C-alpha cells in the first residue's frame, strides 16, 4: 500500500507524517529546535536547523510506520509563514532567517506604506504592512546589513529552504508567497508594481505553484540523507494556515475553521480575492487552486489560559481549571478580560496592546477569573470574525475547530455561543502536516482535486452548538469592544 508524506517546518519543531489512501496516519516523526533572540524584539533561526530536523523527522516517521522510502509516493510541504530566508547565488545562507514573530521592522512598515500608499498596498496585496510579514524584513536587511544585501540572489520562506535541500529547486506555493505581501492577490503571483516600488529584484523570487502541483523531485543526495527514494515527487504544499485549512476540509468558499492554540485563528475559504479595506484581517491565496482565504489572528488565545495557570494556579491541570468556569453563570457578572498579553494582530494591529482584567469585585474568585479569560479569548476571536463578515465572508453555520483549547467542554460551549455557529472537530489532529500530505496525495493522482480528497479523508464530529447564553453574549460583546479603545492610551504612554 502506497503512502504520502507531509512535512511541517514549524517554529519549534519539524513534524513528518505518513498517511495511507484511507487517510489514516501511519506514522509520525518529529525533531525539535530552538529560536534565537539576540536582541529585544528579534526572533531568528538558522535554516540549517530545519534541514537537520527534517532529515531526523523523515527517518523517524519511516521507522514509526515500518516503511521504507520506496513506499512514499509523494511529499508535501508546509511550515511557518512569513520568515525571510536570504541566500547567495550558490544557495548558501547569508544570515539567520528572520521569523514571523520578529518585531524589529516597525520603521520599514511605515516606509512601505509611504512608498506604495497605504490603500494601494492593501488593494494589491490584500494586507497592510505589518512587522510579521516578509517584505519589511527585506527592507530592514537592506538598511542594516549592506554586505549581506549585496550578495543576495534568492529569497525563500522556511519550508521552501527544506524544499531546496530536498530537490535542488527554488520554488514556492502561492499561499505562502502571498504572505510576503509582495503578491498581487488577485493574479496569484508576484506583483511587479510592488517589487518595482520597493526596489526588489524580481529575479530573487522563485516561480510560484498551486498547492498540489509538483515542483521537483528528491535528489540522490537528499535521498541518502533522508531515506526517501530518489526521484520521489515533491509538491508545492502551502503555508501552515492554508495547509491546516486543507487538513480540516475548509476548502470550499464560505467554509470556516478555528484554530485554538497558543494563538487563535479564524480562517475562511473564499471563492474570490476579497479583503478588508483597512487591512485589519489578512487575505491570502489558498493552497487550493483558484481559491483564496481570509484570516483573523489573535496572538494570545490558549496562551492566555496558560499565562493564567502559570501565574495564578501553578501546577493546576488545564482541564480542571477550564472546567471550574462552568460553575459561573455566563455573560452576567460584569468581569472582562482583554487577551492582549503579547500585543495584538487582529483586529488591533498593536504590538503595544496589553492584557487586563476589568470590573473586578470582592465577590469574584478564581473561577470568575478563569471564565473571564475563556470569554475574553472568544470575544477577541469574534472581533476578527465580524471584520471578515463585513468584508463579504458569509456568516458561518458551522466552524471546524482544532487545537488544544477545544479539549475543554466549557470553552467549546463559550466559543459556540459567542461565534454563533456549531463547532465540529475533525478526524485528525495533525493539522497542517495532514493538509500537506493531502496535497501530496493529489499530486500523486490519488484524487482529482482538493475537494474530492477532503470529502474522502476528513470526517467531522459534533462538538458544541449555540445555546441559551448566545443572546446574552451578543450584548456583553458590545461592551467588550469598547474596552480596547478606552484603555489604549494607557498602553501607549511613553
């Protein structure tokens, strides 16, 4: 029985999974690495660490499945988005990769807005210039590291460096490419206008491919390093969010997903390249050919509950902590939590935003605080969803939810009530890696297209639906939305 391989080059580890034609996960391999923070606001990694980890993860998954490289019919790639990987003409790394969570480029973001025009930038790329994106990172290197800039010949994203080491080919998928904000969103390729205005050489940027398209094949050298078969096809894949969308079956226009991990993401597939006119939520190409997606990102979702546990309830089980919130009545106690513990991205693009409890009273105990955290995260997600609805995304009847936060029945019910939609979970928890494997399966002709593949492989189970508290939450959310504007001046004091 043939297998396909999905590889996820994430921020903390590389994961490799093998799936069979029924969609069953036959093996998993992982290898960890660290993040370097040489200065405040900086976040970097050595691309060599990704390749070392990929080799270990691939050999690990083959051993886990009791398989050989000859059993693998195709490889799909996914990984952390927005990172800037700079290479010289020979493909050697010029400097550590600047990651998605690096915050050093505020001046360069302003420079991009001024050069392009803020509205023109959003109209072309679908996005505002934010510190997380790739384009401002390039301008930072041009300004601060002229020696590296003078030798620059290739710009890649993290997973595409692993692709280069696997296949020898420079290539990128359209979903990840659009996350550089150097894409023409509607045309699904590099924007000649943006590259020209920002004085970026078009030859630095690789050809772009749709998610299931083959970009190359495993070389003899990579086969020896990984245990894969030389000549194994490698498909384009997608950035981690679009690949996760494939992995949970959110591929048709109007379908929606929620990812509740350290960060929180509302993800909606669209049939057209729609965007928020103010760039408060993100618009990218999907890993599904001819489709796009909108995405709202909050930075401290389940991370807010982790902070609470570590600071105020050390050693407490997360499940027990979240369950205690069920003993507090929903949406009626006047206590709010702002989940902006590490700044915010959507709907407030504000790295200086901070968290807060508002409305504390003597009657409140730890259970009330926990409930406020769970509700505050749900309200923050709803803020992003509302912007997507305003931009033209259809109101969801069902949301496909994944992530560790969904283990709590209390949190699932709060989310269903606040979002106003049924929550369902999917048959796999492997997320982006699973989506990359599905794209590889299509590239290997197991299926005709992405919808056919996800219909066959992704199964859902009911998790929660809106209940009696939904109407009360709608009223309380209106109060929550006033808190950030009221408190923002305290966040921004010099």
